[in-house]
């Protein structure tokens, strides 16, 4: 059960920078506030609203899967991004033809 | 002869429209009704809003009403502009010369679900997501799914000859609309299909009029009913994303996947370096990606469970063959499901100093063959850099290339470069700069044997001037058709340089 | 190019013009962020647009109007009637990709409800408020409760009657925790209110009633009567403080919104009252065994997600837990995301000004329930229960409040009136 208490909603913990332009707060990505406020203001969003949006987003994504198919299959494999880029096969691929694919210039009837 | 702008209508015409409509609140003359039907999501010259308002709006419910409205417009020579969802990334539904706007949102009925011959017949004002919510209980599905799937309407899909994210598996709008009813520019109500037959998918009788009117952009009439394909609801879906440090490797990976013969492949999407850079700004799946990632290939399968399960194993091998790294199950599930919102999620542009500014979205949507994509990408990016430097109100949101052929995933791609535009700062000079920017991008598509638009249509300034070049000898045929069917040039006048049909 | 410029409001100036300029200045950014995106993902979830199919009534238009005012294309006079077409359900806000996908990231989201309220406040300031709303709020101001049953024929209203519903229940006045009773619940559907009080009593929750309970002020805020709303809020907060109240149980979703969004906006850090919502409280009482649901209810039901709980607050799990805890009940659920596009039409003052649209929205909602082949549509919002029960009577579906079912399953004899359900059944 949620209990609405003003101070818990509007006092925000400090953020940690994770990349150029992105910080993390409450285990949640946010834009670096320094990039906001010049042309685009931030709002005084209470904590419950942020959490609600995140929860609703996840529910919405699940809904989209169910909307399009009875079952969502996954590879069941770990992400491989920590391994760095893989090696290409080196096999030859077709290349752009020297002959243009465009239609020839039209012969106009006047 | 071209149609003159009609920015106001007199009381007599309003009275005639009211008599045709015979329903309170269905003929709207107030400024709010007119101002709110002036724009679509395509870049809009905000500083010239008033020039794009219709003079009067009607909300019809039947084809007969539409027919009477068009006959009236012919008699008094008033432009007519149809509007369905108003979600196009072109400006087909934007009036250029005022006139009567025919807003078809009230024609949103499901007339018939035919499970025996596998069609559903609907009004043009229905949305595909809402239609599929209704169809779910029958175990069938209408698979026309653009990024605007939650908001675009069937009438607009036909008017633009739309493209679907699942088109390589299920076809695009032109393939999925079996036949439709259209009110001609002179008011006659006809039905067009491949030949005759409301529910016949293949015919050799007569000219294929469905294809003539598909993509008409409101210049050849108003669609009032459509009979659509029903496909079995997919048992299973599978998505996988692969990351690359080299665009060429990603580009070759796409080739390998689309030529593999996997029949359940619904589409692939290729993301370039600028797109990854853009997504790293605010997409939670991309923010933590290691710096070496500069391209992504996304893929999805739909079909029966045994088919999808087996094909997914093949797909996982193909995705890695040119050095791709699987980005994990969580991203596969989450990012594929976000394809409508994320792919239509502009707004947060960045200025050169990195600060966030509210921007509108231009989505160039060329059709390009696989071989030319790397060259086009280079040239488009260079053009964008030049205009961003010069005007300071544009932002390059990178390139997606989606499989573009119907029922087969190879050959050509919907290549889109997404450009942010800070519309609030537009004046005549920067708007002209924008049109030049747009035009330069489109010319690159033509230079490489492509088409300037895969699905949005070519009515935008910067595109419209190039239609004759792309169409070649066919342009003259188009003009003859336009003049024959619309002798008074009342249907959506001013679009696509079609005024040329009346210059002689 | 010729176009008629005569409707341009640029020439209309004076103090009225200043009020509009202030409105535009305050909301222009929110308006532009929607206008420039233009994706309109809101349209098909908007309950009003679903039935009127008129683009004037879309959330997109509500934002675009601000930009049009900024560009001197139109005036609040031109769009006043458009802004009446909103139940403030919040579907558009959550379905907007600028909220759902990046609102949390940028700490800035689409705020259609605030825009509509501000436009209505401007209408009040400029004397453009609708007659029905004007009367409703004048009577509320006089009575200190909303005239939910009218004022004729000796209809009880006001402080002397605000606790009539509680007859025989022996609920104390004041205390650390109070149950705040909504006007509709206090005068109209009193079965709901009695059920709530008795459920809490049976579970051993100590609570009292307010000393001098005025309307929460929420409806006034929704219709644009900002000063009245604030005056009511100030009275209520002062009353709570005077009797040592620390915690308020909001038994009605509109009140919960008002206490957790408007009161904090009015009082800032001085708002030191804890607020809990009844549905979540009752779910917790069931979970921890304080409330036992043992009497079976042999009915097949579906649940209507009240907009202010589901779309605006994300409260959708607790009611489903409760319904699944009632023995004998067959619960045919429709998920809460699908229900973003459902509504009763009962909110935002719409039934006062546009009853025919409320009726159409309720008819659509009940028809969706009817398709599920259920006996009963269960809601958790007393304001939704009046239009839904009216539509339900036409369609042959009973409409009940979830707490009424909880009380029945807990073996409580509730009493009280079930509002439209009684009235419709009697016809």
C-alpha cells in the first residue's frame, strides 16, 4: 500500500553521472539536468509519477507483445556486448553495379 | 486553369452543406475547428499557419454525403481536402488553398467480418490497433502496422499507400487492402480492386484501378469504405537485435538474413551510427551500450510456433556471421515492442551546445536498393551536417533502413533519415532553407536509382518539385489522368505540381 | 493569397487579453511539445473523442489551441466549448509517447489535465464558464457539499446531513485517522460509504469522521473554479489540524487525486497529512488477515478500472487482488492497459454540461462488459457508478462497487442506497 507523504515525494536524492548527458537517480536513467531549462523546462515531478510512468511503460510493452502474437519467444541467451565486436566472415558480397539502376530519360510526347 | 484559394465560404454554401449533412454539429465553421485541422506531424511552417486552414469542415457518415459535398464543390469550384487521422509525415491532409475539409473520422464502423473468405470491411475512419482489438476474438489480424499504428486511420493508409513494419511477411497497405470504395472528384461512387469483386485478390480484368487510386493523396477522390485482408493471428513472435562496430558489417548481415529464405521473417531494421548516437541520449536500452557499438541490426519473426522456433536458431547464426553480437533477451523483447512509440518519438532535439530543444520530426522515407545504402548514407549525413551548421535549428537523428518489399525481405529498403526541426524558430528564410535541405536529400535518392518516398507520399515542398523527374514519361500520363478525373481541379489542389495538368 | 483575417483576435485587448496572455505564457511550452510532435497517439484512447470523433475534442487540439492563441489565430472564446469535452481521465497523458517513453527520463511529461483545468480557469476568469458549472459550483459554495441530488423537494444537503449515511454505525468524530467521505458517497450511493465504514470497523481499523466536512474542492478545481477549490482545501486542512488528524483515508478516486496533487500544490511542504487510498488499504487488510472474506458470491463479474486510479495513479493491482480473493466469484478480467481507453464519462464535470456524451461513453463501456457475458460490472469509483448503472440498467448488467462486494463477502449487512442501481431497478 502506498502512503502519500509530501516530503517523500518531492525531495530527490543526488544523481550519479553515467555518460555524457545522462545521470542515474534511484536506479533510474534521467537526462543531465544541465541540458534542460534553456529551451525545455523540467517539471517538479513527484516520485510516484516517475515510478508510475516506468511501470506503465513496462506493462504497455508486454501488452504490445500480447496484442501481436499469442506467445513471445526469446533466444534465451546472454547479451554479448562485453565481448567487444565479433569477427566478420570475410566472405565476398555483391557490390553496387556499374550500370545505373535508374530508368532511362523519358521520351516526352511533345 | 488552377483552383483559386477559398479561405471563407458564404452562408449559402454552409446552408447547402448543412442540408446535405442533416445532423447538428457536422458542419463546422468555427476558427477552432479550422485551425485544428491545418497540420499533420510533418514539418509545418508555423509562422504561416493561417494560410493552411480550411474554410469549413464537414464530418460525414456516408459515401452519399461525401458524393453530394463533392458535387457541390464542383458546382461552385471550391477546393476539397480529405482528412483521416492527420498523422501523415507528408502534408497530404494539409489544405493549401482552404476550401472544404472532409474529415472522415466518423466513418469508423466495422461493416462486416467475413471469416470464410477472410476479409473485414470497414469505414476509412477506423484505426488499425482498434480494429485488431476487435478482431482478436476471432483469431484473426489485420497486419498493417506502421510506427503510427496506434493512431493512423485506414483512409489515410490508402491515401498514402502506407508501409508496414511487418510488410516483408504480410504485405503493405496496397497488398492488404483487397478493394475499396472511392468517391471520384466529380462525385460518382465507384469500387476499385485488382479487377472487380469486392473480396477478390487477383484479377486480370480491365486496368488495375486499385493501384491507380492507392496513394492518391486526396488528389483523386475520397475513400469511403475498404475491404481488408485477414490473416491468422500469429502464434509466436521472436525478435533479436545484433550490435556491430562497423556499418558495412551490419549492412552485409542484413543481406545474409534477407536472402536466407526464412519465410517467417517479418522485417529487418538497420540502424546507423548517428541513429545509435541519437538513441544513446535517452533510450534506456542504448544508454549503457559500450562505445564500440555503432550499428544495429534488428530482426523479427512471426508465424506458427514450430516455424518461428526453428527459424530463430538460423536467425541467431546469421545475425552473428559478420561479427554481430547479440544484445540480449531483455532488449529483444523490450525494444521490439517499443517500435511504434520509439520510432515515432521525436521532440527532444539537441542544439549544437548539447542542450535540449523541442523539435518537430521530419522523416525522409526513400526507397533504395541494398547496394546503394552505404553511399546514400554518406551523402545524406554530409548534407545534414551542412544545414545544421548553417541554421542551428536542425538536428540529425540518424538513419533507419527497413525491409521494404512486400511478402519478401530482399531488394529494397525504406531508408529514412530523421531530422529534427525547431519549428518555433522558423521564418521565411529558414523555411526556404529547410525546403532546400529536403530537396537535396531527395535528389540523392534519385541519383542512386531510388524513389524519393516509400510510404509518406511526395506532396511536401522539396519533394513535390521532383515527382516529374522521378516519374519520367509517366508524369505526363499522371497529368492526363488528373485532368480527366478532376476537370475542375477541386481535389486537394496545389499538391505534387499537379496544377500543371491544367496549364494549356 | 487571400484569407479572411476578421476573426483574428489580435485587436481584442485590455485586461481580458492580459489574462489570456498569462495563460499562454504559463502553458505554451507544454502545448508546443504536443503540437510539434503531433503523433496523436492520444486520440483513440480518449473517451470523448471515441464517441464524438471530432478532432476539436482531442487532447492534441487542447494543446494546439494554446499555440494558436500565441499566434493570434484564436481566442479562449473560440475554444471554450471544446474544453468542456474532457473527463480528465488522463488516458491521453499516459498514452502520449512523450510521457510513456521519455517523461520519466526528461522529468517532463504531457500535462493535458492541467492544461484543460487552466483553460477552464481562464474561462471562469473571463466569464465564459458554462451555466451548468456556474450553478453547480455556486450551490456547492452555499451548501459546502455538491448538490448531487439537487436542491428541490426538501432534499437534505449541508452540514446537518453530511453524516446521515452513517446512521447507526457509531463512528467517532476526529482522531488520528479519518475517512473522508465524498459528496456523491455521502448523499447518493450511501451503500458504498456504509460498506466502506463497516469493512474498516470489521477489520479493526480505528478511524473517525471529519469534524466539519466540506466538499474536497476537487470538482471546483476540475471545472476551473480555482479560488473556491482552494478555499475548500484550506477549510478542510484547518479542520484536520484542529482535530489532530494525521492520516486521511480517501474512499473515492477523485478525492485521492485532489489530496495528493492539488493539496500539495496549494500548501507545498506545509501539507503534512498522510493520504492512503481505500482500495489499497482494503487489499492490505485482506492480505494480512485482518479482513476475512468467507461468504461466497456466486456471480460472474468484470472490473471497470476507474480512470483516476488506473490511468492517473497506476492503481490497478489492488482491486484485482481483492476480486480474486472473494470466494465463489468468477472474475473475467480486462487488463488495465486495454482499459486506458475505457471510461464511464462521469468525471471532469462532463455529465453536468454534456450528459449525452457521458451517456454515450457509459453505453460503450457497458457494451464492452456485456460482450464478456458477465452478471455484473464492478467499479471502485462512486462517480462512475451513476452513469454506468444507468447504462447497465439498459443493457441488463448490474453495477456495484468493489467495497460493497467485499462487505457482502465479509458477511456485513450494509444498508444504504445504491443510487442509480436502486433507482433504475425501481423503474
